[in-house]
């Protein structure tokens, strides 16, 4: 007899998937006899497998594209509060529905407004808890995948012994509001060279941006990895990194998932909702000047107020052997 199906919907991006790893593991523990199918972007399948909580990925770029043709016992909405995501799961006619409450459509659960103030990881664990499913928001770590040979880098000339771990600089983000200026990333990359081989990552559309950062930093062309790595290769690179520096984007969540030292620059949205967990991580922002429009084409003032000196100091702090620090830096003071 085939195992009953639990269908979980999270048809979003890299960072969005990583924030629901604790929720997926909670569902795995609570439904050990179910086959867990995750409806998400197909490119994320290798990371879904690393969670140990997903049996199958159903490629789904958006809720409207959900195409499940088999009977579903339990449907779990980890995507949002609806109506599109709720309607997409209603269409598969599950026996039980788990998600944020939407009384007008018959969905049980806590109202979204009650949980919106929580960190994204905590939010979905709290939703499951309201349905009687115990979840630990700190259960987010992933096992490191094996690194391909062509991603193993030699330390730069003059680097200290044992510094072959790459320094990952990721200048891109989904929206301009979250993009720290390229010339600042370049200046930072030059300063970080003694820590290890600096590489510049990004998606195919960010190849030009990455090339500009590398050129201004004096890095060779082979250090530009934007558009050259699969999701598995990017994960392996981050898992073996000595440091990751990025804006508020998916690579920051990869660093948290693998416990690698990271510095994350926040602009329109503060780290209270999407920031890194406790560990060798530092979030930098200036909320006193925040504009708060996450879809703006230009960098948020809270991001522009973060200077290169601040970021360099945070990078040195999180990579110090005996001085890892965690927290949010506002203005020019650090805790």
C-alpha cells in the first residue's frame, strides 16, 4: 500500500526555502509514515534533499502552477496566507489542511496578522505549533555537500597559511533596494584578500555586476563565479567558505544553514524578520534612516549608510579565531 502524501507548498526562492527547513523537519517528525512532497522551484531540489525531510520535489514556480495529480492526505501551506496559495492547495482536495487561518475559505489556523511580527523561521514553526505540531526554529543547519574539484581554490599570493577557504562576496540581490553599491563591494574585496581567495558569486543575470566588482577589486577573471555555478555548487562553495558577505538575499541564508561566518547588509527590511541566527554572523543596518520600500530600484538609505570600514570590521570580527560575535550593528557602534 502506497504511503499517504503530505504536500507542502513553498513556491519561492532560495532564502525562502531555507527559512522553512525547521518547519519541514517538524512535519517529517510528526508524519513519519507520509511521503512528503515539496512544491517549490525545481532548481532547489538538491537543497530540499539536504534537509532530510523531503522525499520528492514537485517543480512549482508559483502557486498558480501547482500541478499535483495524485491524492493528497495532508496539504500544508508554507507559502503565505492566501488566497492564491490556499486556493491552489484546495484544488488538490486534501483530507486535512494546515496553514495560516483564513476563515472565509475554511482554512483553520492562527491569523497571519498574529504572526507577522515574528522572524520568518519562527513564524512558520509557530503556525505548525498552533496546529499541534511541535517545531524547533533553530533546527536549520544542513550537512555540507561535497565540493567539486574545480571549486577548490588556492590561497592568493601572500596569504597566511591555511587560508585556502574562499571569501565569498555576493553583490547582487533581487531588488535594487537591497544592493549595496558595487564600488563598495570592490573596495571591501580588496581589503579581504589576506583572508583567503576572494570569489564573486551571483546568478546568470548578475554576471556583469560580478565582473565589475572583480575588475575594480583587481581580481582575476576566474574568480568571477556568477552564472557559472549550479545551486549544488554554490551550496558547496558556501559550505566551505571562510567568510560570506552579501546583502539580504539567499546566499546569506546558505551561510547560516552551513554555520559559516557571514556579514549580511540590510536595507529596506531589517534583520528582525530575515536576519541570521545566533552564531558567527553579523547583521549591519542603519534603521534610523530606513525608507522601507523593498521593491525600490535604488539602494535603501539604511543600506547606503553602512560604510566599507564598518563591514570590514565586522568581517574581521566574525572570522577571528577567538572573537566571533553576533548581533545587529546600528550606526557605528558594535556590541
